C-alpha cells in the first residue's frame, strides 16, 4: 500500500514594503535623501568658498575654465560647473551650501508649526469653552496671506535664520490647529473616550493616550506639505530681499542676484530654480503618497 504524498503547503510571497512597492514613495525619498547628503557634506562637495568673489569672472557661463587664487597668492585652474554670478561667485558652491538653508528651514518650520499646532488644537478641540476664542484667533491669522504675514514678521526683527523660521512658521500654525481640532472633535465622542472619562482618567492622560495617537497620521502628512511650503516661502522672501542676508547663500538670494541678467545669463536663475522645483515637488509627492497610505478612506486596495 503506497503512502499518499504529503500535501504541498503554499507559501505566500512576502509583501513588499511601502518604499519598494510604491514609486511615489521610493523616488521622492531617494531624491530627498540625496539632498540631505548634499547638505551634510557641503564643505566637501562645495568646491570653493561660496562667498568668495572675483570681479574678473563676472557672469561666466557653465563650464568656464578659470583660476582660483589661494591665500598664499598662488592660482590654480578651476572649472566653474554652473558658471558664476554678477559678482564672480561660483554658483555651484552657492547652490550646494544653499541646500543646507532650505532643508533646515523646511524641517524646522514643519517641526515648530506641528508641535505648536498640535498643542493648541488638542486644547481647543477638547476644552469646549476655549474652542471659540482660540479658533477666532486662528481665523484671523488665516485671513492674512502667508507671504504678507511672513514679510511683516521678518520686518519686525533683525534678518536672520531664526527670524525667517519664526516668520514662516506662524502662518502655518492655524492650518495645523484646524486639522488637529477636527480630529479631536470627531474622537472625543467615541465610546472608549467617554469610558475613559467616566473612569476618572485625568485630562492630560486622556489627550496623550486616547486622542493623540489618532492625530499622528494626518499630522505626518500635513508636516510634509508645511515643509514644502516653507522651502518655497523662504525662497520668495530671499528673492524679495527680506529673508536671509546676501552673505548667507540660499536658493532664493542666488536667484535674486541673477534676476537682472536673466535674459542674457539664464544660468544664474536656472540652477537654483531646478533645485527648488525638484525639492518642493518631491516633498509634495511624498506627502500625497503618505496620505493615500495612511488614510483608510484613500488607501488603494490591491
């Protein structure tokens, strides 16, 4: 009597992670990761001092072969990969160092506005008698265009990185507050929240354990959009001359320095503009992809 063959066991293939299965997450993450590496290793990637200028090398086209004078007076051949600006500064080095400023501004603005907006939104959404007062203040801030509000805040203080971050973060706080408040209003009537209240759970513990976890997913998505908006607004402020001082290279003031010569020497604006567009696009695409994955209503079913 022959033995029956053992039944075969089908092994389900492992599901790929989000970064491997969705190009909308993989590609922006890789690009942003490369930009972070550029910002971290700017002293090694930046070929010369971004503030060093030479009037004899004004507005040279990309690929121009010139010389760089060292401190001891010796001159060495040098290739200006992205050309030079109207003061003879190396655009490549300025763009590389400008990556630091843009990423720092975007990350810190997203962090500050998210933390403050989360705190205010939790309190406003849960404490009923504070809701109306707080939201009228937020509505008043949202009534002012973000650019105008940022310019007004920067003009009240000395120009610098901290002032720019605060000026950009303040207009974004009301949007985070409204998002968190909407989540709190929908969660605080849930049975498990009412059960926790009946059990005598302290309000801070209730907010942290039961309500805050429901705010994490939408906050992550909102933070990406705030980051992209902050990078763009910082470039606009620097382009208008009310952002960072000219000695601190940023993509905005690099474009501002070359706007008078755009028709003749478009490379002054082209290269920093490409970096701005690529960074903002990648952050926005990543935010959309995270929203589709984290929101159950928008999640794509395979």
